[in-house]
C-alpha cells in the first residue's frame, strides 16, 4: 500500500514527495521485513490457493470510489474549517477504517497541499488503515490471531 500511495501522490501532486517519500519507503521496508518473517516462520504450509479474481472494470467499485471521494472532500473541508489541523488529524484516524485513497486525494488536491498537516494526516490515515486491516484479519481468521498480533 505504501508504494502505491507514493506513486499516486507523485502522479497527482509531486510537490510533497520530497517530504513524504522517505517515510513511505521506510514503512514499505518494515512491512516487507515483517511479511518475510511470517513467511519464513510458516514455511511448512505449502498450500497454494488461487483467490477469486474480480473484473477491474466493473462500474460499482468505481461509483463507490467516486461517492466516497466526494463525501470525504466535503467532510475534510468542513472539518478543516470547523476544527482546524487537529480536526483533520482526527478525521485521518477515523477514515483509516475505510479506503484511505479518496481521503488522501482530497488532502493533496488544491493549492494548500503543502500545508504542514498534510504529511502527518496521510501517515496517520495509512497507519490507521493498516491497524484496521489487521483487526479485520484477526476477526475473520481466528486461527491466525496470534500471528496477526
């Protein structure tokens, strides 16, 4: 996720890449190291299953993404005007339980993308999303809870 977000930000607004790049690359390598550790510890499991693939050109996910982007753009603007930077940081924590890409896009678009709050809000949203995914996995896969923790 970290490299994907970094590339997306580079494509949309590359002015914050110098501040954000090393943080996301560091998080990427930490994730790779943790994943390799789990793979090496569970190398006895040789079961290979192919996940069910979905059509990437379906209209429903695109419409849901667009709706989420519009909603988060409006909410981010309202929160920033009402509560300032602290409100945006709080919102970035809450948004982590959903898809963080629309929130990040709403943060980096516009002329004030170099604000001091954008980079911390992106990092908080991504870490919140990672924790939420870990919690989802722990609930949905009770046999692997110990490894998830």
